[in-house]
């Protein structure tokens, strides 16, 4: 097992990619705090599945765009696990609207959930990771932040911001052995994609060189790599997990 004895927080792990990440990390030996915003039932199932693997799980509701809630989430992990070795900033929302249709409040919400949360949660774990001599922060960005997409300007801007923030934190914390990386996925089969019309689906699938949607486990394996010894000399990077959609 590649993460035996480690402890992790995965934001937005009630479903989708976060669920797959939390389970993959637990299968590799880590205890996991399962965070959700509103859907408690699926989050409970993820926590139960982690416990069935023989790991400890904490179920924790928090809106990670709220500083007090983000800090309380990290405190809950430290209170039970004693430390946080791995933070996966995964929680996110989309807003597939054009510039002219996007309201100021919608812009602020997308930027808060997708980008400010990465700042808040990273800030909340940083001191502990420095004090314990290291840690891993893995931020889920998006191909949309690299290329622009139908996901809308707020979403694309937030995800481009995640990549910039990742590089900034990687430089700042490298001397403390806190490694900070991003993963930029595209078109992995989760609810976040389901706003597309049948015509948009057709075009989307045709545009992927691997000619299929990604499976959440494709992404989870990339997270395990960056969280484990395989990622020991990787920091400030963005790993593309996109079926070849964009070759940056
Ligand atoms: N799927 C893809 O193809 C794809 C591509 C590029 C990037 N991404 C990124 O990957 C990440 C995960 O997406 P997904 O596809 O798994 O989406 P998803 O199925 O819609 O899941 C989103 C998760 O985020 C949680 N969440 C939303 N707002 C939150 C908040 N304020 N605080 C805490 N948790 C919150 C949700 O919790 P509740 O269940 O409680 O609502 C849920 O667990 C996102 O950052 C997304 O932008 C996905």
C-alpha cells in the first residue's frame, strides 16, 4: 500500500471525482475526512465504505468557500487523526453560462467555491504540514482553465486561478517539503457534465482522442501517484488527465 499510515482530507468527496479519490486513497492505506456541502446520504456511504476497508473515516459537512468552516474541517481532522498529510482540494461547481448571462453573484459564488476554497483549505493545513516536516496538497483544476470552454467564463477563470495558486504555493512551501500540484481533468463521467444537450455530447465525445469519457478512477489514480512516493520530486506541476483533449 502506497499511503499506509497517512491521513487525508478530500473536499467534496460525497460523489463524483472526490468519492473516487477518497476511496482510492483509503485503499492505499490512508484515513480520510469525507467532506460534503449538502448531500449527506452519499457522503455517509463513502465514509462507511472507507471504514469497511479498515481505515478511519470522518464525515464532515462544510462549505469550503467559508473560512471558518474550512478551518473547522481541518481542526476536526487533526483532532481525530492527529495530523493531515494529504489535502485534496476537489470541491467544485460549474456555471455553463456565457459572459452576458452571468450575474455578479454567480461569478462570486463560482470563484469562491472553486478558487477561494483552495486558498482557505491550503492556509488551514499549511502550518501543521510545515510543523510536521511535510505534506501534499493536490488541487483539482480543469482543462477548461487552460483552453476556455462551454463551462463558462467564471468556471474557466476559477480553474486557471487554481493553476496559478498551485505554482505560488509550490514555490513558497518547497523548502518545507510540502509539495503542491494540480491535476487538470476533462470529461470524466460525473454529474458536473450533465448539463450538455445531446448535440453537445456528440461533439464533445468526437473531440476526445481516446474516444471515451474518463472514469473517476482514472483521475483517482493520478491523485494517488502525486500523494505517494511516486510524486516525491514533483511540485508546481499540472498533470493533464483528459484523454488527450488538450495537449498543453
Ligand atoms: N468531471 C469532470 O469531467 C471534471 C473536469 C474538470 C474538472 N473537474 C473538477 O473536479 C472536481 C470534482 O468534480 P465532479 O466532477 O466530481 O463534480 P460533482 O460530481 O458535481 O461533485 C462535486 C462535489 O463538490 C462538492 N461541493 C460543491 N460545492 C461545495 C462546497 N461549497 N463545499 C464543499 N463541497 C462542495 C459536492 O458536495 P455535495 O454532494 O454535498 O453537493 C460534491 O461532493 C471539481 O472541482 C470540478 O470542477 C471535473
